C-alpha cells in the first residue's frame, strides 16, 4: 500500500490560526507569568516528555507557537515528525526567554497532543493494510477550525487526504441524488458546472446505482455501507465495465472490518475514525 507524504501547511495560512489560538488563551495577558517573570529578562530551558508511546506529529507547528511569541526561543526536536516514540522519551528541548516558554506552553502542547493522537490512530489503520494496494483516506469529519491540521496529522500517520473542502471535487452524495431525482440527472447537471480538472464522484448503495454511475461515466464510484459480498460484486462489475473508474469504499469502517473491505479490491477506503475517535497523546513540558 502506498502511504501519503505529509506536507506542512504554509505559515501564511498557519500563522493567523496560531495567533488566534494564542489570543484565545492569553486574553488580556498571562497574569501569572507577568507577575513572576520580567519580559525577556530571564532565560530558561525546558523539555517535552512523551507520557505514552505513539506517533509524534505537529512539532513544527508547536515550534511556531513559541517563535511567534518570541523569535529568540530555540525549539529543538529530538525526534523526526511521524516517528514512533516510547513512553518517557524526551522529544523536544527548548531554550529562550522564560515568559515565552511559559505563555506558549499550553497552546503548543494542545496542538501536538491532538495531532499526535490522530497520527497514532491513523498508523494503526494503515498498518493493517500495508501489504494491500488499497489507500486509506480521511474525510471532512473534522473539528471546525482544525481541519487543516487534523488532515495534516492524518498524512503524518500514513493516510491520504480526501477533499479538504466542498470546492475540491464534485462529490454527489445520497442527499444530492435525492434532490436531483436520480444519479443520471445529478451527474448531468454537475458535469455542466465542473471546472477542469475537478473529478466527479458518486456515492452508491446498491448494484443498480453502481450500474447507473458506470453508465454516467463518472471518475470515482463510492460504495457506501455495502456488505462485503455486494462490495465485491460491485468491484467486479466496475472493473469489467470501465477499468479507469476509481473505486472507494466508505461507511462503518473499523479496525475489525478494514482488512476484509480492502481485500475486495477497492482503490481507496475513506474513514473518519482516526480523526473522530482518536484520543490525545499525552505530552508534558518540564522546566529544567
């Protein structure tokens, strides 16, 4: 199975987000730190310890949190992004103005813990089908405001990104079909508005819908919530009719069902579970 290459979002996009999260946390000022530490007068050192084993993700983003507070902060990663780390391992060394270290601690840790949890859960799914040609992809079920980073963490874990938003592809789902009256009508109308090179994908739930999607010459057919037998029949039907069409499976994807679904021969399996059901990976900061 191919694994995705994680691409860190541009700081042109990240910086306003990080600044808004810092403003949310700092409010009118870090009163505790300001009471104890003179701005830039004291230097400090700290380290990050991982308190449970897992995949580490989000370190470049965490570093940016401290750099926006004070560019004099040195954030040294002792591990690579996406590396499996063991409980108790030191993963980061920090040095710089003490006020920036204390003020940025929580925002930076929150981001790294959330993203590391997603990457760790994603890797569990990816590892289960690593010997098969099926690619694991994520979905748009993300936390509002965090989609860019959660999908980045999904890539770090080895999955590929599905649509980032509604403007990424023409994806006709069940409610769109209901609104249009049929797959044929929906595809015909969408095709008139589809800008090059956006693909057209149709969600199907039955063999009859699969046949209709094939006839409509769509680019991708999603097999949604089908039994394994129905999915296998659908894959055979699509391959024999038009081998160019890509096939995606979705719906009720779990660690228990993942490998059986991949064995049907689908190109992609989309699931929200690594993002929506993952827990945070516990990391703490300790001043030296």
